């Protein structure tokens, strides 16, 4: 893949034309109810999460979303979650485990919010807890990279039984601009960095980092197919003994 093509994928992943997390959740669930609060500090609107049903089966969905315009983008820090958002996510995922609800995460984030207050309130700790405890959740867990999947902010919600990625998405340790700045002290080499980083779905599936590439969703028929694919995978995982499901999940991440 040429560096221009790789960087074009970066631009596509960041596009405002991509289906929003809210529209995606509304399309795959029948009666979604958003839940709020981390029961400790606050509520982060960047994490749009709650309970819905798919074919009459209850599911917990946790999404990290970007805004629809400049105002809402600012409210959600352009898709970068704060510690209270990650605490909310973990609360709902543990609740899902308690009530035996499958978990779906939908990710579109450049990374966790990087300011000093976020660090003071436990940003790194919460990301580590989501990774550690997410690996041990005793319910089916499907993660989907919808747009940007940046750094630990994305990884925190992507340690499930399988990771899928939309066709026009990226998943990487940081942005190409950040990579170029650190490695070459020159952010203008972001196009070159995108190629080196192997962050496109085609690169990621070859490395076993993701398990499936999902076509972009632009109409109701494609949304219905995505819902059917998710439900089919949930049924497959639900049919497994819990110990076998967890062993396969652990084995998946031991390969990295």
C-alpha cells in the first residue's frame, strides 16, 4: 500500500461523512437506553453507552464518539474520553457481566484526553483497568473500530473476543503526525509515517490484530447486515462454555 493510500485511509477514518456512533447504535438496537455517570466523579459525554436489544436479546453497548459539529465536538473533546468516561464504561461492562449481557464496543477516538486534570483523575489507571478487567469479562465481547482507533484510549475498549474494523478506519499506537514528530522530529512526514505504521485494516488483518474488515455503512440495508453479523457472532460466542471463550480470548492477546 502506498503512503498516499495509507494516509488517505487516515483522512477517511477522520471524515465527518462517516456514520456516527449514535446512528450506528440506533440502527442495531431496537430500544436503546443511554446510561450516565461513573458513580465516582462525573459523566463524560464522549462515552455514549447503555443497554438495548438486538432481536429481543439484551446487549450492553459502549461507544466513544465524536461530535456532529464544532460545538458538540468541543463537548466531547473531539472524541477523546476522560477518566470518568472510562469509569462509566467499566461500570456498565461489569454490570453486563453481572446480568449476563453481551458487550459491544464501538470506537471512534484519536486517543484518551491528554490533559493534566485527566491524569490527576486517573486516566492511565482507568485504561489499565479496562484492559485488565475487560480480558476477564465472562460474557461475549465484540469490539469494532468505526473510525479512528487511537492509542490506549481505543485499546481500553478493544480487548474482546474479536476486533472488527470498518473499511475506512485506522488502529494504531498514536497518530501519524505524532509518530512523525517523535521519530523524525517533523510532523509534515505524516504521510510517510502512515505507511510505516501499518495502521490500515488490510495491514492489521494480516498481523492478526483485527479479525474482520466491515464494509462502510451508508444505507439501511448495510446497517441491517452489520446488525445480523454482530448478532450471529454473539450467538456463536454465547454457545461456547465460558472457560473456552476466555481461554480463546487470552490466547488471542498472548500472540501479540
